[in-house]
C-alpha cells in the first residue's frame, strides 16, 4: 500500500488528513477575516486588496483549487469517520452519560453541514454574484488611477439586507462553535497536545472562537447601522 492510500485508509491517516485540512481551512478563515476587516477602513484599502489578490493570476487559481481539495477531503473523511463511529456503537444514538464529550464535539457534523450550506450561499452571493450582475460592473478608481472592481460597495450593499446579514451571523456563530472543538481536536491529532498545556489550549480555542465570531458579526451589524461606533466607519 503506498503512502497516499494508507493515509486515506488507516484510522491514524484519516485523523491526520482531517487535522491537516482543518489547519489549512482554519488559516484561510482567519486570513479572510483579517482581509474583510478592511471594510472599516476607507474603500481604497479593501478594493486595492482585491486587486492585489486578482493580480496573483494563475497562483490564485492554484490556491483556490488547493482550498477546494481541502474542503472536499475534510468532508469526505468526516463522513467516513462518522459512519465508522456509528458502526462501532451498536446501541445507536441516545444520551451517553458516561461520555465526557462536549456538546461542540457531538454536534460537529451538524455545525459542519450548516457551514457548508453557508459557503455555497456565500460563493453564489459574492463570488458568482447570482441576482446581482451589477456588482460585476461597479468600478472604483484607486488613488493610483487604476480602475478596479468595487468590492467595498458590493459588501455594503450585500449586508444591507437584514435577512442575509442574520444568516451570516448565525453561520459564523456555528462556524466558531465548530472551530472551538476543531482547534483542540486538530492539535491532538497532530500529536501536539499534552497534559501540561491542555487547559491553555482549550482557553485559547474559546478566546479565539469568541473573537472570531464577534469580529465577523461586527461587519454586517455595522453595515446595518446597529453598532454605534463601527457603523460610523462605513462609507455609503
Ligand atoms: C462577514 C463575513 C464575511 C465577509 C464580509 C466576506 C466577504 C467576502 C468577499 C468580499 C469575497 C470575495 C468575492 C469576490 O469578489 O470574488 C469572499 C469570498 C470568499 N469567502 Fe467570504 N466573507 C465572509 C465570511 C466568510 C466565511 C466565514 C467563510 C468560510 C466559511 C468565507 C469563505 C469565502 C470563500 C471560500 C471565498 C472565495 C474566495 C475566492 O474566490 O478566492 N467567507 N468573501
């Protein structure tokens, strides 16, 4: 059996793949949040950032393909592990009083499904721009004189819809909850968790996930005008 096959077939290999793809996706969502927070700066910043990403050309497509592969592998292995776990528990579902598993760990599949649904909606909304062909036409002139696609106006108009914003907030809430168990589990699967810093790691996961949720939620809330100070930073 070659290395790749044993990675996908052995139980340790599956856990490693789950952890590695989780780490990549964790890195992506963190970097994406940092980029999105530029919505609180003048429109020039996020629009210039959009141009910078687009200027990566072929490399950007390679990164997108790699991310897509990570999403597919993460979901594929999660389904396999769920089936294997159910098969190993002949009594079926019920309340397991002996288990110390947290609620977050027990609902990983369910939070994951909602995050996936959110991702499909998000790509249809902002990347394919279904129902909003005008977002592909809006252009913004940078201080350098270059005309770029106006990502700033797209995000502000997109989140001016209350229903869309509420869906985003619920989805990032569930993604944060998913990450709160995912971070600890990922470190454990990579063999980096030990007794001495388990508490520190769990504390970090909780703080990170609350920070991740609040900063993400601040974007639609500020655009809707529901956050006194931050709403004042949005240019309409
Ligand atoms: C308030 C939160 C968010 C905002 C404001 C936001 C905004 C955006 C914008 C402006 C784009 C670029 C669309 C384009 O011009 O092509 C985008 C793409 C994307 N977003 Fe988000 N996003 C948010 C949350 C998330 C979350 C939580 C995830 C992951 C679950 C995510 C995953 C993606 C992906 C995968 C892309 C496609 C990237 C690409 O085409 O290269 N986003 N988002």
